[in-house]
């Protein structure tokens, strides 16, 4: 009977561990996506800033290519870029706190990872 209980407990711990790892992996994926988008915004801003403000440029908005001027687009891109940086900071904090939570859980339940 005690082996069944310990086996059940072992399965629960394994499920919790897998859940932590999946969550961390999902957050890391989001961080990668946001970093890539931030880098794209940075490149576009660096390209547009030296151009004259009245120059035409095109921007993709919800799958539709829209004609604008550099003067109109740069502030919008800057705002989006700043928002992405804030989201990235929040995701990094979330990842760190989840990782700390996992470490505390491992200590509390005396978990030793054999294979990663």
C-alpha cells in the first residue's frame, strides 16, 4: 500500500515538475519573440530617423500595407518599441520569479533532477 502512495506522490511531483518546466519554456519563448520584435523596431527606427520627415514610407498594419510619412511613423514605432521593452522587462521578472519558485519547490520536496 505504501508503494502505491509513494508511486502516486512520485507521479504528482513529476507532473508538477513538468508543469514548472513547461511554464518556464513558454515564458522563454515569449521572451525570444519579444526580443526579436524589439530588434526589428530598432532597425526600422535607425533606418527612418536620418530620412526627411516628408518622405513616404509604407507600414504593414493588420496585414494591410498603408502609406504614411516618416514624420507619422517614427513616433508610433518609438511608442511600440518602448512598450515592447516594458513587456520584455515584465517577462524577464516573471521568468526569474518562476525559476526561483521552482528552486524553492525542489528544496521543499527534496527533488534532485537526474536528467534534464
